């Protein structure tokens, strides 16, 4: 595989995935990632051969989004979540420890991690990759970044057994990150669940107008951005990707995401933007009017529509993390998601830190996530 940072030097694969990569990554490489994701101040490149084109990211800024920074994922995001628990004693004790953890991880070089196949989204979908491609990618990256950790996010045993096994055989360490949920609307039995029938009946009124991808105006995009920000940045965490209006324009104009919306009385009330690859779809853009009466059921509507579209297109749904009980009642199955990190070429203190972290998260964090359905 070849590594390039200038679009004109990249030989984009003559495949649908290659064309998608060209349309998506050329603007990011040309204009810079912060134009599209405000808290992703990273350098980017593309690993490519005749079959695949994989974006890489490196050198994030301090307190960038968790999708580009392992320190944010492990320390800053956790600190923000801890504060939102509204438990003063725990918050008072935990915040200094998490701050020290962040500084310690930075000192150990965690912030210099190179992410592979990183599309700046909360969930990175994977094309079909062969063991030979994984070995070639690793060789190329080790030559370019001989003193940095190499990491592949968003890998899980439900879909990526071969990838995980190949990477572990190459010396990568498996580090748990979160639980994700899969739903399979392709199966007829899936739709026999009473909760799905209830969702369909409860969301008939008020009658909403469906907004298709091509019908999104610039005003709709502004409204969509605000709906996403209210949910993912204000309600959840500012360390989620901070998409910009330029990103939504790119998503619409180059079909980087497949956009759908719901409008009521001329007002956009809900929006979703999905991406699909290798038979799987996920929805990194998701938002709805949090001030609307709960009986209007905008979250239920969006979730149901994702499943209906996936059934029509014959796709498995990666419903990402969070709201586990809701998704499980609608046929969801939770699986652990991992980041595979190569550290054997690093110094002894760095190797020890990564291995200790992996063991700690496997023995403590993962059982905690499963127990509390997080």
C-alpha cells in the first residue's frame, strides 16, 4: 500500500468504495479537517492500493474529539461524563485523577497515535480487507511512523473476526473501547417484535413530511446541524465530532452521508445521515427536536426509519453505542468494540502502558459496560 497526503498523488481505486473515498477525502485533504469537523485538528493521509483507500489521521490537538485522540477518549470524555452524573463527591475526587491520567498518557505518547481507516465519524465502517492488505498497510505505516502507536478503531467480533485475528497475529493489542449494538432487519422474524409494532402505531400522528436527500436546502442543513448539536454535543458530550455546516454541505453535495429528515408544519424536526459499506449501515448524524412533546416520538421515528431503510436495502445495522435497553427491545444485540493498537516497536515504558491499559479495560471497564448496559 502507498501512503500519500496530497489528493493529486493518490491513485484512487476504480471501485464504488474508491470513488466514495475520493469524494469524501479530497476536500478534507485540500481544505483541512477542522473545516468539516471543528474539533478534529489532525493531519490526514490516505493509504491506498488498487482495491482500497483508507484515511489515516495523526497529530490531533489537545482536547480534540475522541474519534482522533485516544487521550480524549480515555480521559477527557470520561471526565465530562463523570461531571454529568451530578454526584459532587465522586466528581470532586475523580476530576483531578482523570486530569492526571490525561497528562500522563500524553507524556507517554498516546496522543501521537496514528489511526487507520479513520473517517472522523463515531463508528468507522470497514471495506473487505485481506490479510495481505493489513500486512502491507502495517509495513507502510511503520516505515512512515516508526516511533508512534498504530491503531484501528471500531473493530468488533461480530463483523471483524478475520481483521482482528490478522492484526493480533501481527502483534497488535486488543483494547476494549465500548459496547455497540447490531440489529438485523433483513430477517422476517425481526419485525414480529411487539415493540416495533408499537413504535409504528405510536408515530403515525402527528403526520410528518419526509425530506429526501436531494430536497435538503441550505436552511434545512442549518436546522439539521442544530438538531445534531443539541443532542450529541449539548446533551451528551462536546467531545463527540463537532460537524460544521461545510460538512453537511459536503454530505449532501457529494453524498458522503445519505440524508433523511422529518418536517412538521414547515419545521425540520428530525434528521439522520447514514453511511454504508460492506453490507452494514450506521448513522453518525442523528438529531431531533428535544423540546418537542415526548408523545410525538421523534427518536422512535428516526430509529424505526433506519431499520426500515436497512430492510429495503438488505443491510445490517450497526446502531453504535448508548440507549442499550431501547435497542435491545427492538432486536439489538450488544457486542464489545475494540481498538487494535500496535506498540511492539515502541519504548518499554510505552509498551508497558498500553498493555496495562488493555488489561485494565478488559478486566474492569468491559464488565462494567456490560453490567450497566452502557
